């Protein structure tokens, strides 16, 4: 096979001039060159055919899917860091789920359409041969973008909080102070760790949010819980609260602070 350098037409090996533009032809393509040319031609034909498919996975879909995968990986890394440093990354699991949904919709639109057709079988006839409308396609792309953006917002919010010190770990460090005798008041532990206590207080509302969440999950009221309750009351400025355990504290604090 010969290819015209002027118009790009394909010519047989025995032709000396192009069948389309009469330009003089060069040498015959080698077997490897001809095979590569045919592969490229088949690939372009497949792409042209797929673009006519209503659920064709476009480059835009692949880009959104790639961003979502990156978001999932970053979120998992943050969760691991949070576990190690006792940080609390709020709604990060929700962000991972949203990213996963965006990946499925971006990379496997035919699967999600098949699921929707199952639902359509209960309301319309011949749902098996139903094809997605142009409005559905626009909504699908809008949904993919929306989910990816929502996941990015959640991830960015948690990354913003990444700069905060691991205040939950500070509480554990303060409670483990060996220089304080057993049975001492929480204030004795605090006074033995003024730097860490000051870092906790400086975080303000961030500290309150973390500690209230920790208190809600706690099974009992130990020294860690008493320290967290004292930090919350000191930051909130409502030191006249009276409570005997973490459950009483949450009940009273809901009246004062929420």
C-alpha cells in the first residue's frame, strides 16, 4: 500500500501516481507501517462509532472519574492519618461515598442505566429496549460533576482542618502525666501541662466540636472525659455549669451551648 503525501489517499502498491490528485507516489509502506496505519484507522473508526452511543464514556467522563479516584485516595490517606494522630475529619466517609458514586457514573454509565431500566419496568412497557433521552444525558453529566465537586469540597474542608494540632492526643498526654499523683483533681493535671492546655484552648470552636463528639461516643466518664469537659466549659465561658458525669454534661451543655 502507498499513501499520497499530498492528499492522504490510499493507493495500491502498483500505482505510481495518486488515484485522487495525480501526485507522484513514494515507496510502498512496510508491513509494520501498514499494520500500524490499519490499527490507527480501526481505532478512529471505533471512536467515531462509540461517540454515536448515548452512553459513550467520553474524555470528560474519564477526567471526572480520575479526579474522583484521586479524591478517594486522598480521603483514605487522611482517615489513616486521623486514626494515627487522633484527629477527627468530619464527613470524610461521606466524601468517599460521593466520590465512589461519581466514579461509577463516570466510568460505567451503562451499568447505572441498566439499574434505572429495572425501575422503569414497573411503570412503563418495553423498558428493556428503552434508550436514554438527551435530557437524561445532560442530567447524568451534571450529576457526575456535582458529585465530584461535592467530594472535593468535603475533602478541601478536611484538608483545611489538617493544620490544627492533634488536640485529642494532647488530652491523652495530659491524663498520662506521671508527675501528678493518682486521685488528684483535673486542674492538677492541667497545671502540670500548661503548654498543651494552652494549645487546646487556642483552637476554640474546633476543640469544642471534637471534644463534644468524643464525649458522645464515650462509654464512661474517665479522666480524659473530665479534661475534655473542663476544656469545653472554659472555652465556652460557661463555667457555672454543674454536672456529675459526661451524660449530665452533654445534657446541660445542650441547654447552654447548642
